[in-house]
C-alpha cells in the first residue's frame, strides 16, 4: 500500500495564487466564470432583452409599420381630395359592386335593378340610384368605367360646382330611369358616364384629345366609346346605353347653355339653398365678379370723360 501524499503549505499557496491569476486572465478575455455562469451566458442575455436584437430588427419592423400607416394615410387623403359628389358616387359604385358579388347575379337583378312595378307600387325608391351605380361585375371594363366616372365627374363638378353637378345628376337619373323602363334596361350607369362625357365634349368640341392610339376631336369621344363597346362584344345592342346617355346629356346641355342664349328661360339652375349648402363660396365669388365688372366699367367711363 502506497503511502498518502501530502501537500506542503508552500505548494498550496502557489496553487491558490495560480488559480487566482487564471481567473483574472479569463475575466480580461471575457471568458466564462462562476459569476457569469450565475448570470447566464452572453447569448442568453441578447435574446432575453425585450424584443431587441443585435441587428436592430425591432427598429426595421417599426419603420415598416410606419410606412404602411403613411401609405394608408396618403390613399385616404387622396380619397378625401376627390370632389364631394363624385366621391359619394364612386363610394356608392363600390358598395353596389360589393353587394352584387355577395348576392349573386339573380339576387342582384331582384334587389338592385330598375323594376318599375316594385318602384311604383312597392315604393322601393332606392332602385334608380342602385341602377345608376351598377357598372357590372368586377373586370377590366369595370375599372375603365370607374376611371371615366372619376375623370369626367370630377371635371364637371370642378367646372360648375357641386350644386349644379347635383342638379345634373338628378336630371340624368330621372330621364334615364324613364328611358330605361321604356327600353327594358335594368341598369344605366354607363349611360350616365356617356352623358357626362357628352356635356364636356360639347363645351369644347374642337379640342383634340388622345383616345387609345388615335387623336380625335372632343365631340367624337362619346361615339368612340360606343364603337369600342360594340366591337368588343360584337353586339350592336351595346350601343343603346351610350345612345341614351348622349340624348339625356344633350338635353341638359341644350337647356342649360343653348336655350338661354336663344332668349329662353334658364330653368336648369341649382336652387339657392342647395348652392349655399354645397358651394358656400360661390355667392362670394359671384359678388366679387360683379364688383370687378362694375369697377372696370367705371374706369372706362372715367377715361372717356377725361378724353373729352
């Protein structure tokens, strides 16, 4: 049996001193020690923080959310910048299109189409408005019609004011409801778009505009849209909504702009109460225009008297 090994006191002091030096070197290098083991590893401390990473991903995800919010805010601001009546009309088109998708074709015809029996005897008074707002199922043609509605409706409303544009839309809905009942047309949204385009084209008929790859005078643009719809489906019946829109649009244009110049009464004018509600600045603009006209006349008269 081997004799037990004894460690001298001097040797124990040397071992303790070397261990302390080793721990100090490990602390300087950032290695693991008993204290670090108690507190956890460095990797654990990185993942244990409140959704923070070494690459700063939290900041990037926050910026993406801010970009999405800003994009939605920009779209909403663009929507608010649309002329008020045109904005309401486009919103109604979206609502009616969504209902048609949910209800299906048969239910859409039964609830939203222009039915004279249900309109008159059932007092379903929403039918002329839904018939004016339905542009068909979602398709490329639907997108083009919605764009035309936004473009031509905004131009008319910006040119003559919201009050006069409301009178225009009301006259078109009344006239097209009668024509559509007579010809058996359940919807007439495309007819209203054609009537808007016809009125704009008659205001500046000789102006050259770009349509597809052609340059045509403005007055020919409604007929170009009618020809495009007929050729697209190869059906001559597609011309009827455009013809009705041209007729009702010309009725408005004649009685609003031509008949008063011939000495007739200008009866297609928005009432004062509607003008005050929808165009509060229109009265002030009219007063300013009248005052400027009077001032210019006084100046001309003063010049004549001075010249004498």
